C-alpha cells in the first residue's frame, strides 16, 4: 500500500501583515528541506496569498486559504470565492473551530464549502472536533460522526481522495491543553472507521488525517508517532520560526523512519 505523506499545515490566523508574512517565509525558506514524503503548507492572511505565491518554491511550500465563501461569484460583498483562489492555493481550511464557533458556520455551510473547494480543484482540510462539554459527556465519537457525515455529504469516493480530515478538539485549540496521544489515536481510529463505513476500506486507508490543538515543538514528535496520524495542523507554534522549523524537521524524521521500515 502507498504510504501517506506527512502534512504540516501552519495556520497563521489573523496574524502578520503582508510584509511580515513575506519576511517570515523568507527566513524559514533557508531551513526547510524539500522531502518527497512531507508537504509543508502555509495558511497566511488571504491578502498575502498572491505575493507569497510568487515568492515560494512550490516544491518546498504549498499554500492554503484559511477561509472562503461557497458561491463561485456574484453579489457577495467582502467575500472571496474558491474560484478566485483556484491556482493560488492547493488547500483550504473548512470548518475550523473558530469558523464554527465564532462565525457560527453550520454543517450545511461547511458542506457547501467542501463542495466549492472540490469543484475548484482545491483540497479541503475538513476540521472536526468535540467541545469540552461533549468530551465530558462522552460524546466525542458522535460529534466526529455528525461533523464527518455533515461535511462530506455529496462527496464521492473519487473526490474523497482530495479531502484531508483534521481532528481538532475545540478545547485544545489555542488553549495550551493537549489531547493525550491515546485520545488522538482513538479519535483517528473513529474517523477512519466512519470513512470506511461511508466509502470502504481503501478510502479509510488512504485518507489523510491530521491532528491539531496546541501542538508545540516539544510535543510534535509524539503526535506524529500516533498510529493513523498523517501530520499536524499548527496554529500558535507556526508563528514561531524556531518552533515551526523544529516541527517540520520532526515530520521529515517521521517520514524517513516510515521509508526505512517500508
Ligand atoms: C489551529 O488553529 O488549528 C490550531 C490548532 O491552533 P493552536 O495550534 O494554536 O492550538
């Protein structure tokens, strides 16, 4: 079976202006090696996507949009569509907990965005995860199930090959609270089992599943070793040059170990 690439996505959220973002990319580019089994993806402010797309070596970095609107064009003042992002970004975050909880995006909105991304040849990174209350109530698997079914309705098994799933427990994002490796393993297993139920064994084996939630340089290797985890979605630590470089180099190490044991 083909090995799944390691994916490291840096979500800069609403930080760094265009100039700062460009300098940040310039300073890390010197130290990010190109590795065929690791993809390093940057999600800067939408304003910086165009200039950074001209600056990067696309073998070294891919770009992701943090958000977009589900319609392709029209009278939607202030919005950016996947059609406008097409060719500029390889990935787009969809259903990030900050979009779900601060901007009240529903599963219906998220489903429409997944469809828009796929229609525009952008790989959606579907973020799913339970709240602290759902965890306390033992509802993690139900939540993951509902968000997966809600986000992936209408996605065919062929289209699923372009979809990345990110398990991001809401209570772990930006809080410094770490999910335990065993919780991450359980959630990842539940996600693959649901994908198997929806799309079959081969899809469950091939789909990329990431973990995100307060990952730092010193915890990255642990999560990268969790069975079934194919990479990390990093918020805060992706804005710290040394921390991000260290996380990327750990993904290189994890990919190399996999190569050696294949
Ligand atoms: C995120 O924004 O997806 C995230 C995981 O943030 P942090 O790493 O800061 O928790």
